[in-house]
C-alpha cells in the first residue's frame, strides 16, 4: 500500500480538453503496461467513458471493462463506481467530485483541475487541499 502516491492535476478548461486529457492519460498508462482504475460517480458517466474508450483514439481502441461487482477482475483498464481497487491497479484516474477513499492504494493518482466552470474549479481545489492535508505532493500541469 502506497501512503503518498504521486498526485497529478491536469488543467482543463472545457469538455473537449477533459476528454482529450483523459484519453491521453489512459492510453499512455496502458502502453506503459500500467493497470488503471477509472473511478466515476455514476452509471451514466461509466457508460459514457466506456463508449469513449471503444471509439477513441481513432487509430485503435483501449480494451477495458465496466465492473461494479466488487469481484477482482484481471483487466488493465477498469471503469468503476466502487471504492475498491478491483483490478489491483497502480494508477487511479479519479473523475469523482471528491478524493477517493482508497487513493493511498495507488502509486499514481490522476485528477482534473477543471476550470470549465467555477463550481467544478472549486471542487478541484478542495481535492487539492485534501491531498495536501494527507501529506501528498501535488503536481499541476
């Protein structure tokens, strides 16, 4: 268990930037052989990300599954609403409005610094403070 993962906040200003950065992150992790857990807040978001990963990038797709059974799965990329590291991933992509209660189980945590509106930016800043209070170092790109 990692107590202080590497936390990266990626600055985005609109929905297209969010999708582009999400795809880039997951694709880079997949190519490097990392396992990725994409934490999402709802079934609708899970389904949207699922469709996105099957369609993009255009030259290929990113194999993945949606899983909320709580059972361990042997997939490199998993989309889930559960706060469980069900694929024993070392990378967490958190798309929730709050930090994940299991963030310490990951080597790397990827977050959005969402500047597309003031409410989302406020939530992003709250997550940054929560990580800092937990003793994590944060990188903002």
